[in-house]
């Protein structure tokens, strides 16, 4: 039945009634587009195919120095950002020693570390590096696009970045992604 009482005030619908469905619709749209992004585990690097950024000029005391020219010697070089306080860096250390034993040139950029802790670690565990640039404030790491250690780059003999590996050189990511890229770069 229709309301025929003219004295009864008409009810107004509050605009807030529409707010929950609009919020839900907004989240649903965001979720839909978020699912269309592709592989979220891969962090693309803008440096792939580009010249390697500069290495830090400072060297970890007691270890060999390297310069940017050492990345353009005609030999493939692995550049590893690491720190003594980083458990994943410690976990990958045996792999770096294995690569060194296979003749791979590795530059170890020490990242946001203390001199004594870093040099003590490399003295105790043996250094796999041809040189150890020291980046105490992490400025060079920013230039390389490093988000946190360990991160490892494969650099061609002309200084071009070929591959970026985020995380420790261990497990299936190491064997399925990093090693094939390294062997390809080395021509093995």
C-alpha cells in the first residue's frame, strides 16, 4: 500500500549508505589489476644491458682494491653485495668459494658493515673476492639498485650488466637461474 499520509515526513537516504559498497568495489578492482601483474617474485633491473655503475672507491682495509676498470678487462666478473651481519650472505659464502675455485672473478662489495666485523669474517672464512670495495653508507648500492644484501650481478668483460640475482646464491634459484646465466656469460 502506498503511504497516503501527507503529514508524514519523507525519509532521506543518507549518502553514507553507498560508501561500503563503493569501498568494496574499489578493493575488488585493485585486486583484479594486482593479479594481472605477472611474476611478482622477479625484480626487474634497469641495469640489464647497461654499463655497470661505479664501484665504491674505498676498499676494505687489508684486502685488494678494485676499480671500475677491473670490470672492463675482457673477463666476466661477478659483483656480490654482502655484509658480515647478513645471515643469507653467510649462507651463500660456500657457493662463492666454489665459484672462485672454478676460476670465476668475484668482486665483493661490503655493504653497510663495520670494518672489523667484515675483515674478521673474510679472514676466518676465507675471501673469495679479487677485491673488496667498502660501501659503509650504502651509496654505491643505491646506484646499483641494491635493495638489501645479498644481491649479485653478472658483468660482461666490457662492463655491461648481464644479470641481477636477488637473494643468496643457494637453492633452486641459484641452480636454475643464476648458474645458467653465469655459464652462458662465461661461454661454458
